[in-house]
């Protein structure tokens, strides 16, 4: 039996659906003490103590952690990690789950990520980086389309443009260099080889040389059904991934993750956090599209509801550099997370729209509603940004998980609500084919 002295007070930094999923999973640990979230949101406030401190306000976060005698800080978003939040907190003696700025640079700069992959021998698409519009156009016209245009820096998941034609690619470069659509994030722009195949997200808990892979997931970056429309921060996800069996899973870890971690170690980077590999399973074999330095959003909303291992113990061990377990325990079956976004997303986002129907779904079996851009206005729940909620359905099958997720989505409403109707549809069809 756990006694009070063994309990650990935890601070989660961030305020999205990913952080809400982290809170719900951490709260299951027998060792959890007080659970604080900065800045949190209206939904997280129902499950933890929210504190009005910004996710990038390093001095205020350090003061909060010291005042509350926090035993573990878990950093959710990428921007504070790239800005060095974990470094500053560690300098003050705090135990932090999240890489320092050196490790977070693998997400903060796509050109740096390519350099790491090339040095590590990790398979990835051909790419070239440019700081000038004209030189980028010369390269583009020499190589032709389709290509992928990427802002080098952080752009909240929206800095990637898939250009199927030369005209579309030229327009994308114009947006980056002249229109400054992505601001400083596009001071450097990558032109990458266009890859086709099944996309997979593989997240691993990393601590120095240790790698603990989590279950595979798949996310949906495009705004509209059938992978149409602009790129977003992610419109949904599911886990596990039928296209990734145990043998392929192991090979992806060996080909993509372990060599990357070894290269980081070789460069003197002590990475303690989540290393997220976005992969494309092409006809020529798996290739890494990108690396991220934190739990994925929306993948986390499909992964953590399936987790049966103690998340607090996993994150604490990684943060301290203690030995990690050999494997993670998962709930059998499937999880499907559907993002509900506000009117105008991802180009803009409507705020202040009243959200209704949540009371109808909060007690439904196999449903978790994870808040992102929500706030209270005169005690009424309203939208406060682009991605408003992730509604996750759990089931013994993909069909059951999808039915639960979309059944709950149908009960929730706010003006201009938009969501994709095809999250995990391929997985459900695969499952039906296996039974046929």
C-alpha cells in the first residue's frame, strides 16, 4: 500500500488535449500526489489544479515548481522545449520529463533533423534546404513536382505544404519567402521528395541510450475527408495500426529510432523525453518524414487511453535516468480519437462559441472527451481556438471504437464545428476483411 510520503506532486506544462490525456493517465498512478497543470484549460480544470502560468514563461514556471515543491515536471508542447524550458528547470534542480534545447532541436529545425538522419544512416526522403527564394525556385524547376515544401522551424503542425504540381510548389515557395505565411519558421525552407504509402507515428520514451517504444499510431494531418484540404495540427488518430505487425514494429525501431538516439548520444545530447518518429511505409521500405521531441497531438489521445502501465513511473524513470522496463502494457482492442475543430480552422479559428452536449457523453462507456481550446465565459463552456476537443472511443474492435467516438461526436455541438468522418475507416475495413 502506498503511503502519503511516497506520493509525488506533478506539474504538467501545456493546455491542450494531449495534456488532458496526460493528466487522466497520470491520475491513475497509486503514487500521484497533487496534479498541477499550467496553464491548462476548462476541461483539465475538472481533473487537476490549473494555474494561470503560460507554457513558455520559464521564470514563472520555475517559481511555481519551487513554491509547490514539485517532484516531476512533464512538458507537453514543443515550443517551450525548443526554447530551453527543460534546461532552465534542470539547472534549478527539478526532475523534468522533456528534452533540453539540444535534443528538442530535432523538431525545432527540420534541416537539423535531416542532418541527424543522414549521419545516423536513417532512411529518409531526399531534401535540400534554402534561405533564398530564387535559389529554391531554381532547384524546384530542375527537379519538378510533386514535392513537399516545409518551413524549417516550428509552425504548429501547419508548416508543411504537399504540392502535386510545379505551379502549386512555386506558389508554396511564394507563401513562405514572400508572403511570410509561417514567419521566422520559414527563414529556411526545405524542398523534400514526395513519398507515398501508409503513414505511421512511432513514439518512444527515451532516456540517454535507453529506448522504450510505445504502440504505433496513425494520425490524420489534412483537414478534410480523404486526406484533402490544408495541413493541420492533426484531425484525429488511432492505435494500434493494422499495417504494422510485430516484426515490422521491431524493424522500424531498429532502423529509425535506435540509430537516431545513438547519434544524439554521440553528439553529447542527453535526451530525456519522447522521441516521435513520423514514418512513411513506401514501396521501397520505411522512410522517416520527421522527428518530434514530445508526445504527439493527436496521437497521445489514442495511445494513453490504451495504456495499462503506470505512466508516472515510466516518465519519472526516464527523467531521472533510471532503468526503463523492457516493454509497456496495453489494453487490448482499439482507440479512435476524433478532433472537433472550430469554424475556419486551420486558416483561422472562431472563439467564444458555446459548446453543448458534453453532459450527454461524459458517462458513456468507452468514451473519453479531451479538452483543448476550451474556456469558461460567465460559467458557460466556450471555444477558445482551433482544435477544440478530441473525442476518443475505446472498443474491442475498430468498428466498436469508431462507433463510440462518432456517437459521442454527434451529441456535441458548437457553432461551425468541423471534423473528419473517416478517422480509422481504413483500419475498420481491414478488420472486416480479416473476418471475412
